[in-house]
């Protein structure tokens, strides 16, 4: 039988994939690693089919390894006897807790078959929420910016785990970047915020992202010409002049 790693998307229950929803409908038990993923899962799965897993909020690697061993030991029998799912916000292979579970299963329970169902990652959903177009040919880097860090170099960056937005913004502004912030994008838990004001997201929140773009960055896109054509024609293009009738 199979353990499915299911990406729930960025937090809105409606943004789970059709395949993800089908898997959650079919499996015997759905394991959740935290409050937010559980809140999304319960929109699709009855409470009595959800299994909660406990992972300590710590940087102690030995405690974390023990927690993953315990989780794998609980999940493996269910995945051998039937089908089970482990849900995670975003995508299971993009900065996700699922990778730890997969490595632990490979080490201690290699007989468990695993299938991954991708989800919409917050790092791509940000583009819609912040009204950012990453056009064809553009470079885009993904960087972690916890604790006020402000990586530089690429012309465009998505920063995640922005836990000290004012300090990150200050450093990026000094490095000649414009910055926009998004907090809890597409999440029903907590307030969604999209802003250029770092002070508006100054309090620490693990689910804060930022988009940084080098100031004065020039782009050249074929369809940019349409704006110039529309301006030249007074805002009307694409159709010949026609007589106006009162009929």
C-alpha cells in the first residue's frame, strides 16, 4: 500500500489540487504535522480520519530526529496495511517537513511505498498575491531571510521566513532593492497582509515573505509595445472606426 505526501497549497482550502483532494478522500488516515495544515485538511477530511503528529519547536537536532523516528514508526504500519497521507502546506518537496519524514522512512521502513502529490507553493502563490509578473527569461532566486538577514546578488528574489521585516528592508534598501511584503498569503488562519511598509509586518511571523527587485531594473517584453500603440491611438486599437447609431 502507499503513503501519499500531499501538498495542500498555500493555505486556502480551495487551492488544493484535484488529485490531492481525491487522495484525501480515498486514504484511511491523514497525518498532519501542525495546526495550520490540520485546519486545511479538516475542510476535506472528517476529524476521525486525521492523525496528529507532535514535532517540538526546537533547534535541538537529536530531539527532532527522535520526533521523526516516532512519526515514521506510527505512520509505517498504517501505510503497510492500507493507504495513508501526510499533508503539508505548500508543496511536499519545497522547504517542507515532508522531506524529513521521507528520509526517516527510507532509513527505518524502506518497505513503505511513497507517492508525492504536488501542491501550490507559497513561493509561487506570492506572485499573484503581490501582483508580481515573473516574465519569460527573467531570473528569480529563492532565499531565506530569517532574523533580519537580507541576501543580495540576483535582480529578483523571493525571501521567506522573514522574521525581522524592518531590518531586512533596511539592508535591502541600502543595497538598492525595492521590497514588498506578503504575510499569510491565501491563508484563512490569521490576517493576510500585502504591503511595502516593513513596520506593518514588524512583529515576528514565520509566514511572512518578501519580493525584492533591484531598483531601476529594465525589462523588455514584446507586448510592451501595445501600450505605446494604445497611447498613440488615443486608447483604442485593434478595430476599425465604426459609425455610431442610436438604434
